[in-house]
C-alpha cells in the first residue's frame, strides 16, 4: 500500500511535462516510471534515432515524444520538469535558460529519496564509493540473515540496476544502500538516514566550476538530515572532517591514523569501533583478515564498519563480511601473471588520488600505464609518489604530456632519475610496451589517473580490454600481446 507521502509525490508528477536529458542506462527505467505515473515525457538526446538504435526502440511504444540530434535542447522552457543524466553539465546555456524560466530540476535519485519508505544509506566520496557501498551491502545482508529475517537489502544508485522502477515495492522494513556521485547529489533536496562522505580530493573539474562547487555537491548528502540521522565522515581528510561542524545529525568518524571519540579506527593492526571515548572499543577484524589490499581499503572497511554500526548491525556480521570480501572488478584486480610479471587492473583510477592509493598499496617494482581524458586535474602529487615507486611509465591519451611534465618536475625536485617514460599512441601499444619492459617480479599496473572517454566508453570497457590482452598473453605464453 502506498504511503501518504508517496501518494503526494505521485500526484505532483501526474499530468506534468518532463524533459529527460540523455537516453542512457539510468534514464530508460526513469522514463518508463514517469510514463506509468502519468507524466508527459520528451526524451532528449544529442544522438539521432539511428544512432540510438535499441534505446530508441525500447521507448518507441510508450507514447514518448523525442527531441534528438542537433537542437535536442531547444525549447526546454516548455516543460515543467527537467531530469538530467548524471554527468550532464547543468551549467550549459540551455539549462540555465530553463532554470531561469522556472523549470524544476530533478533526477532519478531525487525521486528514489522522496518515494522510499525504507531507511536509506547513502555513500559518496572522490574514491572508494563502490567498494564501500558493496561491502556495506554485504554486511547488512549478513546482518539481515542473522537478526532481521525477511529484510531485503537493495544496493543501487551509481552502481547496479536503477531502483526507480521498483521503489514503490520497497517495504518500510527493507533497507536501501546507495552509491552517490557529485552529479547525482547536486540537485537533491533530501538526505539519507545514514550519509557517508569517504574523502574529497580534486575530481570532475571539467564538470564543476571549481572545488567549492564540487565539495558543496558532496555535502548535499548531509545537508537535509534530521537530528536522529547519522553522518559518517573521514577524520583524516580535511574537507570531509570539517563537515562535522555543519551536519544537523549525529556524527561518527573513521580514521586509519589515530583513535576517534566515536566511530571506527585502526589501532595497531586492529580495525576497532567504539561509541564513546570512555570505551576501549571492540576489535572487529585485524588488517591481516582483509583480502583487499592497501591502506585505502582499510579506510573503506573502517567506513563500512561505522556506517553499519549506525544501522545497528552486529559485529559478527561485520567480521563475516570483511573476511570474505574480495573486492570489486577494476579495483586493484589481479588480471593474471605472465613470465613472472603480475598484471593489475585498476581501471577505476580515473583521478590522480586513486592512482596514488594504488601505488602505495603495491610492494613490487611497478610499470605504470597511465593517461586518458583530461578532467583538468593536477598530477604533481601523483608524480611525487610515482618517482619513488614506478620503474617505467607508459603514457597514453591527451593527458600524456601533462603527466610526463609532472614526472620530470618531481624527479628533478628530488634529484632522482625518475621512471623511464614511454609515450604510446594506442592502448594496445601501451599494454604491449609495458609487458616488454617489465621484468620478472614486477607489476604492470593499469591505473590511468584519468577518465577513459578519449579512447573508451567507460572505465569498465578499458579494464576488460586490459584483462583480455593479459589473457591472450597468458594463453599463448607470450610476454607481449603483440604476438597474439
């Protein structure tokens, strides 16, 4: 049965005119949902009918209007509502004109937040979102099996299947865990019961006008919380830790560097949680129990512990989940070993901060494959770490020159020779070159520090091609994909 709030939200949608920008994975279910709710939908995309192919066919029988190809953003002011795909820049002139004309902006996630009867956990950050969200979902599923039989745990948002088409079937006793990007958070005016900000480092500055806008978008996950809601914050990251002063709800911190008064922290090698500074705390697991490598994954695990403690999960459920969790695809994922060289797929590293975490997590000589689409992020800090840890850097994409300049500058500042630098024109050539210069005992690390859009549709496609090339080498017992 629909709640009063759900009925109110649905009644406000019925009969309105909505433009949905972008016919991607998230927006197709959103359009179907809106049509069922009695909304008059115009689907807008810069691609033509022929270019959209199956996406167009999937909507063609629903009574949806289309605005496609050149001029697809014309006449947005004729609509009542505007739904943007995550990642579409809201500062384009057509959107500014629509906003000034009184058009209301919304999103799939905003509808999920407003229609959900179940408690929601929301997780954001510049890095670690998917790992922490997946791990949180696993812990809460184990907790449901132990303490809450019948409770369903649904994981979605920026990962998995969009929840919008099933949101009216989610019961009050269920639980929703959402990974949320800055793109998704920027337009929302509601916050989840538990909101976590894992860290904030420069990212997506091709989309956000400046860092302040990026930080404020992230902080939206907490801005509309109530006094009995929880904010889980990284005590070791200044932009994130400073949010504790502004959140309206209860605060739990996590830290890999020092004990915190309330929250999760690393004590020696023990991942520990406590509710007050008067307690010694409960040891949940030891670092050696984790199957996911690197200090950054210790931090992800601490965040998940604090989040799940806020949801009253028991510590045994946390232990069980943390001990079996093997990570998520494209995140420091072993892709195979060829000729004594280990190949690691870290294609998720679409920012320098992620690549720094990968470099610090490995204890073997590194041949790094980096470069790609330019998000206007600095590479200087990454270069300072790479000079000490990378034996050779194979650079590709439009950012290759910027990364090379940063590596040379860092090496000069340290008075060190720095890594061997090799520039290549294609991804195939980069993988082949990395395999050829690597010696037994080395790691070939795909951790690009950049988005993939200059060569691939997304980081998943990039990572899967890397794994396929490694498989070809392994199957042919060749040290290079050139030979296969």
